[in-house]
C-alpha cells in the first residue's frame, strides 16, 4: 500500500477543519440555520457548486458515463433548467425570508399557506427524499478510503471516518461552517478536478481531439443517445432532464442556502455563474469518461473506473483524485446534514412545541446530525447497485414540492388544501408507478415523477379556483410587491413571521 493518497486525504480534512475553526461553537439558532444572512456571491456560488457536484459523480455518474456515454450529459442540460428556476424563485424567497425572519424552505411554505401541516409535510418530504443522497455520498467516501489505502481501511471504516468529520463541524458550526468549508471544497473540486481530468486525457489519449477521433472510429455508439446496450424511448431522457432540472434547486440543502445570502443581487449572480461553471466542468468529466470506456479494466468496475486510472497514474494522481472526490462528497454531506437537522428542529420540533428555547433548538439540531448520520451509515452497508439510479429515484419525490413552491410564491389563489392534497396525491401516484412499474412507464419513457407532477399541478389549480385568495395572501402580496429591487435585511417583528 502507498500511504501518500491517505496522507493527502487526511491533510485535506485537517486544512478544512483549520479554515472553519473560528466558526465552530455557534450559540444562536439563527446563526446555525442561516449564518445571519451574511454571505456574498463568491461564497454562495462555490457553496452551490459544492452542493451540486457530488462525490458520487466519480462513482455513480462515472458508471453511467462510462457505460452509456453521451447520455450522461443530461446533467449539463438540466443545469440550465435549474439556473432558470433558481433565478426566478430566489428573489421572492429572499424577500420573504429576510422580511419575516424565515430560515428554511418548509418554514417559508408553512408561512405562505399559513399551515402547520404544509410546513411539516414539506419538511418530511425533504428529509425522506434527501436521505438516499446522503447514503450514496457516505458510500462514496468509504469507497475512496478503501481504494486509496489498498483495502487497509475498509469501505465501512472509511464511511465512519468521513461521516464523523462532517458531523462534527456541521453540529458545532451550522450553516456558517458549511458554507465556509464549501468555498474551500468548491475551489478544490472545480480547479483540482478539471486539471486532473485534462491530465488524464492528454496522458492516455493525446488530447481531446485524438480522444474523440478514437471514440468515433471504435465506439461511435458512445456519442449517440441512449448509448450501447440500452434502448429506452426518447422521452426517458427528456423526463430525467425536466425532473432533475426542477428538483436540482428544490433540495432543502440547496434551497436553504438562499437564506444565508446577503442580498438578492448575490443570489442572481450565483444563479448565473454556478450553472455555467458546472456545465463546463461536467462536460469535461463526461468526455473523459467516454474516452476511458476504451479500457477493459474500467468496464469491469465502472463505478471505480476513475480511481483505477488515477492509481495507474501514480500515488500523487490517486491522492489528488481522492481529495477531489472527498471535497465533493463532504460538500454535499455537510449541506444535507445541516438542512435536515435544521428542518427537524425548526419545522418539526418547534412546530409541535412552540416554546422551545433558542439553546434547546440548537441542541435538537445537533442531536439530529448524529442520529441521521448513524441511520445513513447503517443503510450505507447495503448493496445499492448502480447508484445513479437510486439518486434518480429521489427526483420522483422531491419535484413534487415544485407546484407547492412556485404556485405559492407567484399565485395568490394557491391554498393550503390544494397544496396538501396535491403533494400527497402526486407523490402517491409517483411512488406507485415507480415501485409497480406498469408497462407504459418503460414503453412511453416518461418517468413516474412527471405523472405525479402533472396531477399535483391539476389538483392545486382546481383547488385554487374553488376559493377566493385568502386575506393573508392578499396582504402578503401588498406587503412585498414593492420590495423586489431592494435588499431587505432586517426580519419583521410580525408575530406570524416565526412559528405558526
């Protein structure tokens, strides 16, 4: 075993913890949840990138790209949709968040619909459909430790080490530690990852031009949809682009970061910059994976292919890739743990029992970090198969928040009855189609989440026209319609702004 890769990974952890050391020990829940709304566009941009670019990209999405080729570029396509969704939803989200002291996605929705049920349901939905991502990321961390150490540290103990490090700084530092670490992680994964992939391309294939020439001559099916050995209808690709594009911004661990920004301008700049950087980075990743398809060794273990080619390049290259993957994974895991713990404390515990003190709210969030980490670690020991499909499944559920969010933010007639029934019915239909998989799903190609999304929209629109807009909605629109060009920074003293 060469110890260099392991030392490089531990050095990454040490530097990261050193950078965020001053952010540990937050005392107020506001700081834990939103970092007191203090981050600018540079921090928000790289925090979003550290959230979007998951460590599982080098295992789950590597497997997809190496197996099917061009199809994996759906991620670049959906990033554009995510950018549009973020750009237009963010302003009102920020305004309501700052004006009324809102700290989470679920609190925002509960406030808009004036419903504890909406608040708790959306919080639970966010937790349930986020945990599979957490599991995939923990497994990826274990995989990296096992590969980098030649099996000296098993996958299980690698998972344990990774989750302990993240759980410590998330529970002690909250959102401020998460975003500060995300900037460091984002810089490493973007610049280090890009440089390493370009190095692979030139070392093994003589550059991008010669690499594509080789693929065109020997593996042309890798440049076509849907790729070799797979033949879903075209709507399959279209539907995963739509669902992923919409869902990419609705994850609580992405959405909640809006509440940590210092202005609407910051959010809009980040909404433009992050997807552009992501598309360039991910395209280089997919091109590299397509070239790597030419090696028999990578086809034998597609989810470990990038680690294999890095190990063939020497211990330094393997160490750099290990650090890049760990930076990507830690960025995602930290965001997920912070979002789930905030939701448990703010949108479940404090709704059930309103008089929870600020100190106790922070402690509940910290205990939640530990509990969720242990649960995810337990499930991470199961056989997950080709992990990309587990991740894609989660979009069937999280996208059902889209009608509740967009209609709630932009349509005064949207009401809590429609939101509750639409969310439950749409998710039930989506999950039924996913697990029972009737023939038309495979033959038509449209994924279950699309049908659930359509049903949810129909229910919410019908319910909206069955009642007049509430007095609260009318007043809310009057209060906020003139503030879109302003940077609202002080929470309102409105008693309805806190916990319903």
